[in-house]
């Protein structure tokens, strides 16, 4: 790990991370703000939710999920929609900016002309990405932790805690896989295209597997199979199985990225 | 520092990009207190060699050692004592120059002994953002980043690109001082005059192969130059051609073009016996140089 590199990464990206943080926090506040008025009509909303086909309900929150609770509403209306998109965009942006973008712009040559090893460079950038993720998760959950007792009272802080670890690891795994593609390609655009393509395919597989039982047996191939916000929030499930899989994906992807980066040519 | 061991050693160093040749079977040694010029036309393999010395490219075959360490496997410790200017300088556009210098400086624990002196001598405004800098000023930043901590070795790829003549002169003065402190410079260029005025030895690379290494004095002795002389009286070309250094003399309109190889002293003395109205020297192009030294095929011509 290289402190100089970490400090510079933070200085370079602080504004964009702040924008992301304000975005996720503001959306959380908006969800909190609209919940009291929705709760008054929750039975109608819940009836509507229950009227959806079982597959659709499975796909967008879980078969047994109830709209009548704040954690259910939060899972469907935020974590499974806007939040997952923003956090995925952040993960891909940071991971591709860390290596592929530097190679593409030619600044990697300046960095590697300094006494910093490729492994140290990659792992420092990875650490920076993880710190960014933690900051964004904090920016999301702190308003919810503070605001939920004021608007509902049915939100468990233990549920939030159970949500933090697998959520952090879910996006760490996505980011780690993207780091590998960032190392593999000379162009940031290609790294984004491939990473995003795999995530979209993975998401589609998750949805289809929930809707259609015949492809349910390949559901485990989707990374989204290992991340279920409602289960963590509502059931206070610490999900050790999901955690183990996400940690494994992270370790394998990061090791592959280091292995490749240490052996590849750096050419502008 | 081991004074007996050359600072740079290449043994059969070869790089292929797929089936495309970068450099082939390069054997080379560069010692302490030496400015070594690596001369060749574009695409000859100069940048490939420099990138392998800097650990950016993995050799296909052979090895490069810098300060006694393998340039690929031990790239990180090597860079504690190596300054580098790439052929295509790319910097962080949104940083201020002083922040960029601080950032690069912080990668090494030692002092940046030459930082302020270089900024002053190169006349660089460090308060500007990088994106506001001209091509020449970017090159100055690259020079400062490479040299500010007075490294044992400088590995420079076309280092004067974009610099005006005055700054080029200052840069070569700085390089000379660097050499006088016992440090090593490995410098690539495709500009003959640049290498000639700054280097102690030159290696000539062509089509991916090192075709010759020689001391600069030896190089000067064998270099062909063109001299255009306007006489104020009639002079026979045959008289000029009697000198052994003169390769040819031909009359062109109002002047005589004399092609001379090596020492020009005898020629100048002969010319002084006549009325000379004007005299100009033309530096040969790199292609002229290769033709004169190595013939069309690039094979060394010892005649």
C-alpha cells in the first residue's frame, strides 16, 4: 500500500465521491419523506403489490416481501432500483479509472517511473475504492438510521447492520471484477463496456431465474443471487453464505488483476 | 554504487510485439559518468529499448540490467535511483504544476536537491495548471520530475522535444553537470546534431538492430558534411579534391558543394588561400548519415 498514492486518489476524486454521497443521501431522505404519506394508503399499495404475478414479486423484492413495512418499501423502491444502479456506476467508474484510464491517458507511465510496484499501485487503488464504498454506504444508511424512527418505527438497526456487510461485499466483488477488466484492456471504454455487459447479463439472469423456474438451476451464476436487501433488513439475516461467495469473488478477481497487471506490458 | 559494474547492461535484449519487431538482440553497456546517445530513425527500436529499461515492457528474450538489477523483475527498487522522461510526455491535466512536483517528489524518501534550481534555470511557472502549459513547458515539467532528486541514472527518450533552442542549450548544460557528478545518462534521439553535441558515445540503431557503437570523437572523424562555398575567384574542383578528406567537389550554379569526411582543418586552410565570399555547413540528415556510414543496406561501411 502506498500512502502517497492513496492521498492523491482521495484528493483527485473527493468531489465526485461527494456528489455520489449527496445523491444517495438525498434519495434516502426523499424515501423517508414520502413514506408517511404512503403508509396511510399502504394496504392499497400492498394489495397492488400482491396482485402482481408471483415471478414479478420474486424478481423485484421477494415473494414474501411486504410493502406494508418500511424496510420492504425501502428494499423495492431504493435498494433494488436507484441505489444498486448508483453504487454499480460508482464501482465501475472508480475501478476503470484506477488502471485502464491511466493506461489510456498515458499517465500510467509517469506513475510506474516512480518507485511504486504494480501490485502496490493496484492494491492501493483497490483500498481507495473500498473506502469510497464505505463512505457511500454510510451516506446512505446514516440518514435512514436517524430518520426511520421518526417516520415509521418498524426499521431495525440490527437489520441495517446485517445489510451493511453483504452490501459492501457485493459492490466490492463487482468492483474487483471490474479491476480485472481495467487491467486487461488499454481502453477505459472497453473495460466499462465489458464490465457493464457482464453485470447486465447477470442482472437479467437473476430476474429471469426468479420468474422462470426452468432456468432457476443456473440462478447461482448471477452475482445478484448473493445479494438480497429485504432479507438482510427485514429478517436480520447476516447471510454468511452470501458473504462467503462475495469474498471469494473479490479475492479471486483481485488476485487475477494483480497477476495480470504484474505481467502485462504498459504501452500508450 | 559499484564503480566496476556498468550502470546499464543489455544482453541479447529482444522485444517483439506479436510478429512485429521492436528491438532484436541488443548487447550494450553504459558506464558511470557517461552520456550515451541512442541514435536512430523513428521506428528503429529506441523507445522499445527505453521502455524495457524502465520495466514498462517485458523482454521477449534476453535481459536488461540497471544498477545491477533486472529491469523487469526488480523494476521498483531500480526506480529509486532512475529518472525518466518518456518520448510522449503525459501529465495529470487538472493538477497544478507545483502539486504534481510535490506528488512525484513524495514517492521517494530522499531530498529533492535540484528542484528549485531546475525550476529557476528552466524558467518554469509552477503556479499554472498542467492543462494550461505549452508543449515546451510540459517537457520542462517532465525534465524537473526526472532530475529533481539527482538520480544516479537518467533514461531519456527524445528529451528536448518541444524545447526552444535556448532551453535545449540549458538542458544540455544541466546534463553535462549531471555527467560531471559521475551519473549516467542514456538518451535516445533521432536528431544527429543533438546527440553529437551532448554525448560521449553513441549507439546507432536501425531496423531494430544495433549497428554500431563508437566514441563521439571517432564519430566526428568519420562524419560526412556538406560545405557550400561561394568563391570570389575561379577555383577548380580538382584542386579541392586533392585533399584526402574531400569526398567530392562539384560546381552548382554560383557556388561549389564540397562533401568532406572527418577533419576539416586542411580544407579550411586550402580555402583560405582563395577569396571566399560565403561559406555554409549543412548538417547531414539522419538518412544521409546512414548512407555515408553504412551504405544503402544499413551494413557498416568501413571504407
